[in-house]
């Protein structure tokens, strides 16, 4: 029996290869696919609200699959999955958000009014990405650069190696980041502020959320709107915003359990609808 299809969307600036361990662990139960890098296809430019990035994901789903798939997304990827599922629920079984909180209410208003202002920049990750180093004399030099930073020091063994292997490309002067500094910054500066409105009311497919207990991003966004969207399908794991890199095994286990929980009601509903028909046939 073929494995259920799972499509993954990565976080901003982390190519899909960074999640190799996470994918390998999920691969025991799911056929996992992912677009290598979002936001780098000129046919789908980064724009305010990420509309074209959502179209890129939808086009990927249409091209790759013949039936609805499980969508799992981390950070940027989670929001793209959520918006794609809203636009094309016929393509999606369920959505799992990995530290992708819904920004709504006054926080969304703050985001909209202060976008691209000095005050807004002060609270945006763009203030870091705009100055990010992108070139090193070798892959090993890049590895040592990142390994010396606290955020990467907390990653599980070999995950940083996967990031280096998938995230660098040859340059005349050594090795450079494939996910460009300009695109990463543009993504941060065009964060959607309409998601709260988008998820108002009954969402067309089941949605679950798994976040990091120490996630600064969740603390800044607030978790009220997310809890309202997902209801009982809410879980937090030790770690921060990048918990899939910090604990890929725990992240994979929690994702597997969340998918089972999200799809269980659908199986129950199907059985309930099918039972009367079976009984009628027996008569």
C-alpha cells in the first residue's frame, strides 16, 4: 500500500535540504516531497502578503500530485500552506503548522501600519537578514561561522552540516548562500497581515499547530488566534522557533501524531456516512 503523500514547505532562508533528518524520520510513514527553495523563482516574485508565493505552492501541488496531500510547513512555509489550503482546499487533506502562529488583531494592524518604517524595522528579522554575511572562502569556513552562533549551537548533530550542504553554492571567491540575503529580507518585509481575516470562521480543512515553548516568534505574535483556529490540535515542544532543527526526532514524532489526530475525524465521518449505506445493502 502506498504511503500517504506529505508536502513540506520550509522556513525563510532554510532550503528544504536542511530538514533531511526530519524528512528521513517522517519517511517511514509518509512519502515526503518539498520544493527546494521558495521565493527564488522569478515567475513568483516576493510581494506584500506573499500572494505569488502561495501561487507557487499551489502550482507545485497541482504539478506533483493527483489527489489531496498532507501539508506541513515551518514558519514561512506554514503560512504558505495555510493560505494555499484556504484557496484550494480540494488539494489538501490537512495542514500542520510548525511554529507558524497566526498574526491577527492589533498585532496585524501594527504590522500593516508600520511596514517598511524605522519602527517596524526595529521589530522585524529583516534588520538582521539585510546585513547577513553571504560569502566564505570555503564550506568549512561557513560551517565554523555558523557553529559559533548560539542559534545554531542548539541544533541537533549534523543538522548544521545538512544546512551547509544544501544552502551553499560555489562562488568565484569561495562559497556563497544560495538563499539570497535580498530575498530573505524581502520575505520578512512583506509579511501578510490578513491571515487573521483569512482564517475567520470554519476553516475548510483540519489544521494543527506545533510550536516551540521558547519561541520568540510565537511570543511576539501571540497564540490566541492560533489556538482559536486549531482548537484541541495544539501542542508545544521544548525548544525555540527552530525546534525542527534542534530536535528533529521529537518534531517528526509530534508531526506524525498530529497528522493522525487531524485525519481521524475525517475517517470517523466517512465511516459514519458509509455505515447506513452498508446496512441498506444488507437488507
